[in-house]
C-alpha cells in the first residue's frame, strides 16, 4: 500500500486504540451510535443539494429530499417547534445564519462575556466582530456561575439591543430567561439562545426549555450532549412567517450551499434514537455530573459553584490554579488517558494561562457509566492532579475501568464497541 495511506491508517488506528482505553471527558464531544455512523459512510456524502426539498438547484435529490423531510419532522417533534432547519453544517455556521438574518453592522447585541463561558463566535474577534455587531456583555454572578439577573435586566432596558443572545460553552446552570421576560417584552428585542452544549439535555427534558421560556430562536451543535454527527441545527417556534423566512434565508443562501447530506442523514438517526432513549440518557448525564462534582470536591478539588450543587448540566468547571494551572493539569490528565481541556475562569486575565479545567459526563454516560463509576473517575483524577502520582501508572487503572464500559448505550444497537474499527477493505 502507498506509504502515505498506510501512515494515515496507522495513526487513525492508534487514535482508536488510545480512545478505547481513555476517559473522554471533553464537554463538547460525544460518541455517535453505530447506525448513525453507518449513514455517515453513505453516498449522501458524495452528493450536492441546495435549498429545500422539492426546490433544489441540482438533480439527483429524490431520496435525499425524502430523508431531509423526515429529519426535519423528527427535529420538530423532538424539540416541539414549528421550524427546524437541519442545514447548518456546524453550530458556528448556525450562529452565522442568525447574525446574517437578524443583525446588521452597528446593531447592538447583548451577550455573555468570553471569560464567563461564552463561545468565540459571540466575541469581537469571532463571528460577531465579523458582522460588525456592537456587542455588550452582561454582568455575571461568579458565585452562581450564572448571569446576574437584576443587572442583566437593567442592561437590556438600558442599551435596548436588537438581539439579546444567551448560551455558553461553560454552561453549568440554566439561563434565567423567564426572569428576564419582562425586559425582553419592554424593549422588543429578539431572544437568541445558543444551546450548542445542551441540545441533548433540552431534548431529553432536562436543564431548561428555552422555546417555552421566551427564546425566539435556538442554534446548536448536534454532537455535544446531543450525541449525533458533527453538524448544526436552527430551531424556532415563532408564528411570525417573515421572521422564520429571514432565519431560513440566513442559512441558505446566507451561510451554506451544500449542507453535508451524510451528516444530515446521520442526524436523523440520532434524533430518532433520542426520541426513544433521550429522556433516560439526559437524566443520567445530569445525575452523573452532580455525582462527579461532589466526588471531586470530596477528594480535594476546587469545583466551582459548590454552594449551588456544582451543576445542573453535563459540565463541571474546576479551579486548578493551586495544582499547577489548567494547562499543566490537563496535560497530566492526558498522560493518564483522561481527556479534558484547560479553560478560562471568570477571574482569569490571561487566556494563555487559564486556571480552570472543564469536564463533561455526557460521553461517559453514553458508555454506560453511572454514579458509582463517577466515584472511581474522581479518584483517578485525584491521583494525577492532587497526589501527583505518575500518570502512566494511573493510565493502567483508567484502562481497567474502561474495560467494562466500551460499548455505546441509549441507541438501537447497544453493545457495539464505541471505537470499533471500520474497515471496508482487507
Ligand atoms: C461549541 C459551541 C459552538 C460552536 O459549535 P461548532 O459546532 O463547533 O461550530 C457555538 N456556541 C457555543 C456556545 C458552543 O459551545
């Protein structure tokens, strides 16, 4: 075989081998179901479709159209809404569609600050800046790791934004949308909820229900707590046809042409599986996160929002500045095959030296872990970061824990290895 092909195959195989004996705890990742993974390999990934089913610019979409109509129906059922646009190819692209549809250069948007957990796409040097949006950040209650409700309502009344944007990448507690509703109504702003991290929780009846709490539009990734393919989605329950049309035009022709049809088909599988298993999964994800928070705290970690139960989502944030800082600790975890990321915390001034580590329980939950395993996970993390044990030694016990948790749960073919080799040739 060609040397380059052999090299690439070997590296991917080694990655699979590594992840099959690791604890994948990055809060924005998940493992896709075997059926959804199959759809990713289909010929859909070789085709083009632009626009909407029945109104395409290319021929050859007869079955693509059938699938897309069904994926839309599934999404509207799962999220209980009148509009699901399944064409954004990622969460950031869904966000671009909203910028394009609802904001013009110079318009005021209010949003969460980066250091308070927001995503780069709402920053001045990210998509918001590219659109020329005048971005004003909400006040934040660090103790609760959530918006300061009174201050946020005051800010909205004061600056009267065109769009009030919410949602975070360190998303521990529900956004107080209901408490802010009067301010939204008085100022007539549009309410945009970026649910990238928590789509699977929302769909599973956990965390919060933004469309019923005042959000006009939700954008999200489909591969974080929603355990689907890497893709994006845009949702609205608005009855305002003009508004809905603007959003859809924001997606196409605004920011996508072809929308990655293999991922769109795989998303349909994920949505169907979530309708069946999503409630159990989402409830266990949150129980695991709370249990892990408590267990880490008991072993000496400084887990944020201790007085408020650490989290209501899949995610936890820890201050590890006294243990060497986020960069050093996440690297030591990696050497023990515990995969996390360093993260800015609200009081950090340098993004180069973040004092936090962020973790999530969604993927461990998909692998079948429950509260009892969260105790073990916390113990392994403490051996690395607090007792400063040699990471490769801890890695042996990480692999031991993973041995009993290596198949995908909450899907139609449970029991298939999460990191099975996919091999069509040889
Ligand atoms: C992850 C994330 C995104 C971007 O999602 P991609 O699918 O990676 O483009 C947007 N917003 C928030 C809050 C996120 O956490």
